């Protein structure tokens, strides 16, 4: 299993190909995009092959469906007319359950992946779900592919809406907090450039600490929160104003939206209880 076909050659496909390239893996890659110039330019950059839809499907052992969720149904309908045999299908579209794929591509090995946008810098947190026809060697291949993009966690499909709300949408929450910290810094007398620089570099430092320090997040926070100090004063306000409740409600909303999206994209195409 060393031939990967990409259907959709946009941002995420580009990140995966970049990650695979950096890991010196020996995969042969085939790309198809309805915007042919996208597939051509990625193929040129990474020594891959830009081909037709049929060629990608017939050449690849592993097919990565890297199109937007709203384009998935049409793509699956096209794929369902082709014999996929032993191929492994990996899908990255948000908000569509494994059951939905297995309904449209019966008896096919399907892995559902939920990376996040830090895939662009090969720091994605990716959750993977194993479909019922996926073999152990196919699982290992999927794991290896997404490990080139960052970290991997295998979960049950029923947890994917929670995963979406934590790590899928997660990068945006940290961007928002960074923006709000910079805005508050400006109110305290910093220039916009100073405040942005301070907030942004603080987040980068925190990410690196979390990656390199073995202590838990709580231990790291407590270590920098001396009683009655400046950090303590700020954290007391976060608590008093109900930050915990806000975060909890926000993540519940994201999970609920992920659930709704499946109905929107698939409508009546999924039989209930088919997985
Ligand atoms: N970017 C990330 O870091 C990230 C993270 C997590 C999950 N994802 C998921 O990854 C998927 C792709 O995201 P992306 O950011 O890479 O999107 P993108 O940059 O828009 O790339 C998708 C490409 O696929 C093309 N396309 C649409 N329908 C097609 C079809 N039937 N056959 C072949 N190509 C087709 C699109 O063309 P048009 O633009 O003309 O439609 C576009 O060029 C999405 O489902 C998203 O939810 C992405």
C-alpha cells in the first residue's frame, strides 16, 4: 500500500503532501482537483502526478477525500459507481459520520479523519475513526499518514462531534483569546503592534511549554499564579465572570453544530442504524 490518491488538491491535501514529503516516505502520489491548476501546481512542487479522476481512483491503494463537506455527497455518488475493491478511503470532511460514508460506499474500508488547521505547519491534532472494514495494516497506514501532519488519536465515531468542538475548532478559540488579549493591551496603553506582538509570542511560548514540559496544564498554570499576584488577579476575574461556563457552552454549541451539519449535507441519504 504505497500509492496515495488525493481527490481535492487544496489546503489540506497540500499539508498532507508536504508532511509526507518531509518524512521521506516512499509514497507515490496522484492528485485530482476540479480546478486542474491546483493539482498541477501541487504535483509540480512535490513530484506527484496530476491526473484525471478515473486515473487517481484506479492508481491509488489509498484514496484521500480532501474536498469540502458540501462537495462530499456528489463525490461519493461518483465513487459508488466504481469498484473500490481493497482500497482504503480516508475522508477529512467535517461533520459527516462514518455511518454516512459506509451507507454510500457499502463494504468499503473507510477511515474518518478530523485534522485541524495547524496541519499547515505540520502541528495538527488529528482524530481518526476506524470503519468496520478497515484492516490492521490499513489502520497503520492511516496512522502513519496523519502522524506526518502532527499528533494522532484514534476514537469512536460517536465522539467525533466532541473532537470537532475541542481540537477541530480549537485553534480558532486560541486565536480569539490572543486577539482579545491584544485588544485589552491596547486599552492599557500599548500600541497595536506592541500588543499583537506580545499576545502572539505569548501563545507561541505557551504552546512550546506544553509540548516540552512534562507537567500537566493545571500544574503549569498554578506554577505561574502566585497568590495575590498579577496573574492571580486576572484569573480571579476570569472565574468570577464565568469563563468556565462560557467555554463549556461554546464547545457544546460547536458539537451541536457538527451534528446538524451531517443532516444538512446528507439529508435523506443515510439510513438510520446502518452502522
Ligand atoms: N484546511 C485544513 O487545515 C483542514 C482541517 C480540518 C479539516 N479539513 C477538511 O478538509 C477538507 C478540505 O479542506 P481544504 O481547506 O483543503 O479545502 P480547499 O482548499 O477548498 O480544497 C478543496 C479542493 O477540492 C476541490 N473540489 C471540490 N469538489 C471536488 C471534486 N468533486 N473532485 C475534486 N476536487 C474537488 C475544490 O475546488 P473548488 O474550490 O472549486 O470547490 C478545492 O480546490 C474539508 O472537508 C475540510 O473540512 C481541512
